[in-house]
C-alpha cells in the first residue's frame, strides 16, 4: 500500500495541471483521422516525435507519432494541454521549434474530448 501511495504521488508530482474530466461526445466524436493527426502534427510532434532532430527538452519516451503512441500518454497530455469541464490546461505546447501559436480553448476542449474517446476504446 505504501508503494502504491508513493507511486501515485510521484506520478502526480510530474504533472503540472488538473485532469479535465472530459467525456467523449456521442455525436461527431473526434477521431485520429478528423482531429488527432492534424492537432498533434500542428502542436506536438515538432518536439514529441521519434524523428524530431531537436526535441527542445521533450522526454525521449514521449512521442506522439501515431494514435497508439498517443494512447500511452493520455493522462500526461490531458493535464498538460487539454481543456474540459474541470480544467483548461495550457502548459503545453511551449512555443518554439515549429510551434508558433498555441491551441485555442476550443481546440483544447476538442483535445480533451479526443483523449476521452481514446480512453473509452
């Protein structure tokens, strides 16, 4: 039990935001094809890609080159970049590299929905 508490504390300490508690919409849910691929290509993979020559400090184990790779980091992405009913997390992306603008609140809310849809798969 002590190990589990320490593990949860360490995971929480690494995250800078609050879970959004977004839900997957039943009408027009975001998919990798109609949302995720373009969003991550615009805002994330300039640093979070296995192919990125300059990661700007992004951890080497956090690559978002595919939906499968995104699924392994749902919580991290949610608390760093997504928006929803309980939070609007804006610490990512950092500006630099090829990212010259940050996502709008509407894009962050759609990201939260997309991550919720992935989580429900």
